[in-house]
C-alpha cells in the first residue's frame, strides 16, 4: 500500500472529528441526552435519545494504553450511567487483545457488519483530481456559508435517512463555522443537493458526511466534493486524508467506497463493529 499512515493517527482523526461534531450547543445536547468522555486514550460518545442508533460510539482505543476487560467494562459502565440503550465500539484490528472473544462474552458485545478505513496522501489526491479535471455534471461545488447551514444540515440528514428537523439538525448545522471543520456542498441551481465535511486534526484531514440526495446522484457531485476537500486539506497543511465507509459484502456495491478508491484512497484495513445493548445486560 502506498499511503502508509500510522494506525493511531487514522483512528484518532475519526475519533476527534466525532468528538468535535458532537460538541453541539447546550440546548441541543440536552434535548438529545448527549454526553462524552475521554477514556483510555479514546473517546466515548453517548446520545441517549438518538432516533437513528448511529451517534453513540466509542473509538480511538488501544494506542495510549492496551485494550483490556477493565477498559471495556468502564466504557459499558459509562453507557449504563447515561441510560444509553445501545452503542457501537469501533477498534482497529491491530489493537484487539488475544482475549477479545472472552471480553465480548463478558460484556455482551456482538459483532456487526464491518467498516473499512481508507487513507490517502493529500498530495496524491490533489494530483489525481487535477489530472482528472472533471467537473460535476451541472453542479456548483464550494464551501458552505453560515446562511446555508440549515439547508446543508437538512440535505445531509435527508440523504442519510435521518430526521431532518429538531435537535439532530441543530447538531449538524453547528458544524458550519466551527473550529477545524470545513463544510462543502454541491448545488443544482439554487438547491443544495450534496454535502461533505472535512475536519483537520494532527496533520490529517478527516472526510465525513459525504451524501447526495437521490434525485441528484450519478452526476459526479461526491467526486467533486472529494477533490474540493483534498485541496482544502492540502492548503491547511495536511499530509494525510482519512475516511471510513461500509465494507462490501457478497453481491453488494458501495458507491461511496468506489468514489473514494477512484479519488486515490486505499483500504488500510477492515474494522469490525461491536454493538453493546443495555437490554442484553
């Protein structure tokens, strides 16, 4: 693999982006029952009243200290304290201990479909984008200004099948103008149809929230947003680009994965998701 990025930076880049994303305004945090804690070198994020079962996550572990039964029990105890019904633990395969199966049995963790961690050199991604030179078909791509924050949040949530109104929209729209975030969008005329965001951390540019409304798909919007974020990351001094998406099972096709591979990303590793549920205890 050409893009050799330390696994700890690849994992911390994602963890810190999610930690910052969930640092929403206080009234939003209260409505969603949000809480966060730094623990064992990782981050533990809870959204008690999450209507999507997506936002409660624990990740970034295994680099400052080893993954142990005590650490995982402490993570689970945090979720119990918060009244969180379920959460997803995401650990790089290189940090899983030999007794991981026993830890899962003890704490009630169950394996769920995997994600892939993708990485790329920022310089390589920009060079590839410059060489391709293909603009999106009839779409205008650019950064998101404050006046477009609500439309940007609404389009992203709608594209991911999440509720567009209420506190989730408040959490997502707060990204616009937040430190270290660079939100981008694609417009079809006056309509905002594609979203994406870049988060800057430790020389890495974390790519998140790439989504396009169904009627605007297949026009190159996401490829153009990948290129725009790569250029922004390079301009900010990032050496690496990092992203995640679902792994493909037999007969499956993940368009986001193939867009990123065409943009120059490479699969660093496949990472199993582990689900904890309070009801199981």
